[in-house]
């Protein structure tokens, strides 16, 4: 399947660096990566690390119309740093690099506008090399995110999406987000301002859901978190299953009379014959399946994707269309 033109690739080493970019600067950085996609690959041979790489793209790709903000971002972009740390148990390897040495905006009044960026040659391997793993991201989705922290959460959540879980020390997470350790000392503040906010943005714009649990504490201080990460399809399925479980647990608390009353109320939402209704109520397995399918239909309606004919959907799911009833 051909990859969408909006999908960019970022090496996992580059993705797990600490970065200083603001939202607009981050957008420029990511658009730069998108334009470098054809040059990326495995075991890249960088002949001349002193030779800069020039990237040009239309300023309209930024989706930013305020010229003053663009000017300010380009002004600061050439001094922004990326902090990397690839140290292992046996070797220390860390440092700082300023990736962009030149940034220019040019436009014809009322016409085409262009942004030109120079990438420092020393960053070629960091930006081009994908041999140690890479993460594919949707630039179109990222451009809808309003917070730089949400963008960074999207990047790291995407990297661990296939694994489904990610455990990280809180200090490291703050470092990846570019947060000073003194900021949001209260975990409640960090949870509200960063985690909950970005959780909402990523679900709304990127189709990624994540939740977190405490993985480690030192006395009362939270020191590590475990994230559970799902794409839209898996999360919606998990939500449906949770709703079904809640419904079934509720049904189990009811008396036979209450079950009968509530079942008849539910059945009024479907154009079932009396024989079909009696068939559902007379078999506990069919009845449980009726409750399960009804919960699925309700979830489909909540997601604005209802079945074309809910009665036919139910009947087919329960096998009612294949049951031969006696003609009376």
C-alpha cells in the first residue's frame, strides 16, 4: 500500500531527544523531515558532514498566516538545540546540536511564499539514518495539535503504539517534553496540564488513545508511569467490551421479573415478531447475546456510525434470520 504523502518518518534516536522547539518551530522541523523522506534509509553513507542540506517548501504548509509569528519562529529556529543521549551501560555518548543554520521566508505580495531551511551537515545521520528503528507519523494530524507538549506526546506514543505499553521514568518523560524539572512539581498539575490535555487532543485529532498508571513510587513521590496505548480501532473495541461487561454485570443484579420488564423495553427498539421475542427470552445464551449486540449497536450510534437497519443487524447477529419458526 502506498504511503500517504503526509506521512513522515523520524528515527527513534532522534525522536527520543530533548528539543527546545515551540509549536510553529516544531511544525517547521517536521515539515523539514517530510521533505527529507526520499533521502532517508538504512546504512546511510554520509560523505561530507560539513555540507549543509537545503530544504524548500511552501509557507502555506505551516497553516500559519501571522507573518510576525512566522518571522519570530524563523529567527529563533537557528539557535534551537537538540539534546541527545545514546549512552549505554558500557559507553557514554551524549551531546547537543543546533540542527538548523539558516532560515528564510520569501514571498511575492499576494502570491507564492516559500520557506528555505538549511540543515547542518552534522545532523545528516540523525535525520537520515533509519537503521536503528523509526516511527511513522501523520503530519496532517500533528498540524491540528495546539500544544507543543501534545505534539511530543503524539511522537512518543506513536513510537510505542505497536508495543501497546511503555514504562518511563517521570524525569525522562519531562525531559522528552522539554519541561524543566522544577515545572509542575505537583503530579496532579502535570497530570492535568500535560497528560489529560494531550490525551484529549491525541484522541480528537490523531486517533490515538493512551492512559496511564503509576509504575513506581519513592515514598509518596511518583517516579515512573506505565502508558497503555491504542489506536482508534482498538480503543473503540475496548470501550465496547467494557460497556458490554458493565451492562452484563448490571443485568446479573436484576430479578427475573426486572429482567423481563427491561428486556421488553429494549425490544421495542427493534421490529421483532412475537415469536422472535419469545425465542430470545427463552434461551439464556441467546438473551445474553441479545444484550451484547444491543450494546454494540448503541456504541455504533454514539460514534455516529449506526447500522443501516438495526433490526436486520440484530437479527443477523443473533441468527434469527435462520431460525425456522412454526406458522401459527
